[in-house]
C-alpha cells in the first residue's frame, strides 16, 4: 500500500553531526508513524519553497531564529518550528542541531529512560497532525558524564549514545587510557562466577578510539585524563589504583614527595603519590607532558590537570614546606598556559578543587582565566542534604554565602570536610582568587551513594536540588563522576540530572511522574510512590554511617520492611502479564523491579543484623547479598554495576564510614 504521508528530510551542509541528526530523525520517525515514506536529501542552503520538507541543520537564514547564547561553540540552544510534520529543526551549533532533533522526537512521544535498546520508549504518532514550536537554551554549559565503575565497550557506547538524547553535551574519559574501568569488567572483578576475558591496554585504547569517533560524530565536547600527571611524566605507570610492584626509574625517585624523610610511592600506588612541586624540574616535566598530550590528541576539548588522588602526602622538603600546594598548582597552570600558547594550542585546561587543593592559593593568581575551567569536586560531602538544604544564606546576587571560620591548611594534617557548608566555603575562597574562569562541579551522587538508597528516590531528589541551584554556587554545570549503569530499579537520578541541567526550573514531581509512566506504563505512579517509601524506610543516612549502628528501633523498622516489600509483589505480578502490558520493554522494567525486590529483602535482613549488633550474622548476610548480585549480573548487565555495588555495600555494612565513600 502506498504511504499516506511523504516527508523529505533535507539536511544542510557537510557536517557529520547534522547528517547523523537527520538519520536519527528518519530512524525514529519511521518507527513512530507506520504511514510515513521518508527520504534523506543533502542540501547546501535552505530553500523555503520545496514542499513536504523537514529542514535540519545550520543556515545563515536561521540565525535570527535561534536563541542567543554567550558562546556558540560551548553553549547549546535549539529552535524547532514544525507544523504538521514540515518545518525547521536547528540550533546554535551542530551539536545543538542534534539536541534539537532528539527534543523534537521527545515532544512527539519518544523517551530514552536509560541507555541501551531496553531503555527506548518509542511513542506512536500521526506526523501529519503533529506540530512542535520551541526555542530554548540550556540552563548550564557543562552537562556530562565521566567514566567510572566497571565498563564494557558497549556500556560506554550506550552512554555516549544516550547523553545527547536527554540533552547533555559532553563525555569524560579519565586517564590517557582508561584501562582500569574496562579491566574491572572484562576480568569480572568481584564476580568469580563469570568467566574472565582479560583485555590489554592496547585493546582498551582501540575501544576508546572508537568511542571518541562516536563522541565527535555527535558533536559532543570531549574531556580526558585528570589522573596520572604525577606519575607518567616520570616514567611510572599510572592507569589504575591497584597495589602491585610498580617500576620507579632510579632517576625519578628525587621527584617524589618526601614524607617523613622518605621519597617513595605513597601506599605503593603512583596515582596517590604527590611530587616534589618545589623542584622546578618536576614542574617542568609535568607541564611539558601535558603540552605533548595536547599536541598529540587534538580531539580532546578539555584536558584535566589533577594532582595525586589521596591527601596528606605533600612534600615536606625545604623546597616545598613553606609553600602551599595550591600555589605550586597555580604556578604550573600559568606555565602550562604559556607553553600551550607558544605552541598555538587552544585546548582548555580543567583544574581541580580536591584534597589539599580545596584550600585556595595564598600568593599566586591565574594569569589567563580564559584558558582554565575550575572544577569543584566535593568528594567527601554528605548526600543526605543538598547544597541549599542547610539554610545557607543567599546574597543579593542570588549566590549562597558560606560560614565565616574555616580550618587553616596544615601540611599533611588536613581533614576533608563532610558537611555541605564547609565544602561550599572552600569553593568561595577559590572563586575569589580565580574570577573570570569558567566552572563546573564534578560530583559523585551515582558513584556510591545510590547504593545506600535502594529506592533511588532520596538521592534523586538531592541530585535535582543540587543541579537546580548550581547557579547560586556560581557554577556553570556538572560532569557526573559515576558508574555507567545506575538504572536499577530506575534511572530517575540520571534523568532528572540531565533535565535540570537543561532546565533548572523543571518541576521534580511532574518530571518524575512522566518518567515513571514512560518506564513502567500505566502503573508508573504506583512505582514512584513505592520507591519513595522504600527510600524513606531504608533511611540512607543510617546506611551512610551518619547514625549509630546499633539501634533497637532501627532493627524493628527494618523487620517491617519485608512486609512492605511483600505488599507490592501482586502489583509487580499483574504488570508482568502480557495482557496488562503488551510492550515488552515495559514488562522488562517490571521484571527488573521484581529482582530488585528480592535484593532489597537481603539488604533489609543485613541491616536488621547491623542494627542488632550481630556481626557474625551481618557477615553471613553480606555474603548472601554479594552472591545474589553475582548470580543476577547477566540479567542486570545493562542497568546495574555489580562490581561497585559489592564494593560499596561491603563498606556500608561491614566497615566504618570512610572520608570519600
């Protein structure tokens, strides 16, 4: 039968990203409206006279239509004017065109509730009756995900594919080669039940080259490195936190930080070891290595320059002891800027507020703010409150103001701040020193703390409030340092993060209701309420070691949790029926919820033992929990990071609270 609706998708110019956007429109629109006949046509300029056309791309004639942004390379704005299937989809840059294409599809009923094919929800529509008119800019410039956890090649590809679908714009690979994250997966660390298929650093490098191609195809901004600048320029391997026999060239020992009279790897791990920053040769080696990397990797838009990953191992020698680490850091930043400028390189450098570098410099200032991006990484903060939840006053400019008194920097005796107020106060001190620098936050909501909230709803609310109020901190976005698979039982946290970074005025309840209906169908609201109650009953602050571990009242509360879980099983069973939910993707999500219910039962039993002070019983139940997670890993492979879950829950149940995790 001949199609009843003919559509020409005419895409403009030779941009790979625009061509990809046009292809995505064809792919999804064909699935949404079975009566469509679509052809793709490449054009050099816009011509409003052809009929039956959906124009996609950039053209001079669109410039007065697209919204204004501060920087058209880095910021995103979209313009959609489509009536009865025909019209214009454009943006302020090629990446924004792709974002506009996905936003158009979302307005027509598509949803991407988590990465991968299982997270696609493709609505049905009659395109000839559909009209969309939008002109929007993103609330924040930086909107992205950083690699963490245990990952396969496909896990990362799925995340890269998902990022622009939900309005985000960047991806960050840590290290020159992010070997450790792939090694965790392919070696199946924490799960001996799965057969290990180890990969080499060269194989991982090949995967990353493929990933970079996919990032650039989408016009996304690419971040890289961070860790390793304190070891690899000195001939010391630095691509994991593993403890093993590292080779330290004899000529490099003099560059290692001297702590308690010795120059050695701190704790045996190069990534955690600082350098003798008072030694100008050491500083030159680091900055020269960064320049070489920028020359060799032109696809990298932002190179991260970080120091060691563990505090209290700063050099105590005569060259270093009277200068604060942040002053040495800014010295290197200014030197790096001069070298990059001399080489004609425009690569942006991200500098990190973290560990000792939370304490601001005393004497040095950044000479060229345009080169640098401040990255605030409050890794030791609590996630029991959001940035604005502690009653932090807001100044006349709408920015929150910090407490007056802060601990001074004392070499190798710092205490990482856990409360939100002190972390923000440290940020404020830096902002006074580096006014004019771009900035974003690098936070860890979905690295560990989502596992401490089995319902995922408390942590999602904190994520939402944090993103909504970044402007009050003087911060222009977020790159989330997290597992790539934080979608069990739902992906509400990452979804609301993406939405609030695009539109900080989004209403949480309204967005969440729509999200859960997309994931679970008609009974989505029931699931949302169920998971809210789970979050409340599990009491994440207790699991975070913010309350006394032995507590008879908590023991009884966790005993009651089993009955609550049982009460929802009939709802799950009903929604697993094909008659109730013909859509296989909806039933898939309900099946995940059934497995999640079983997992929660074991967690609750373990917490009963913890609250009772029954250590032997607690250890047995932790082992049961780990065994269950391992057994279910293949079923949950796209949505749940078993490696990080076991690692985190071991500390949460059996260990004491650590500063970071």
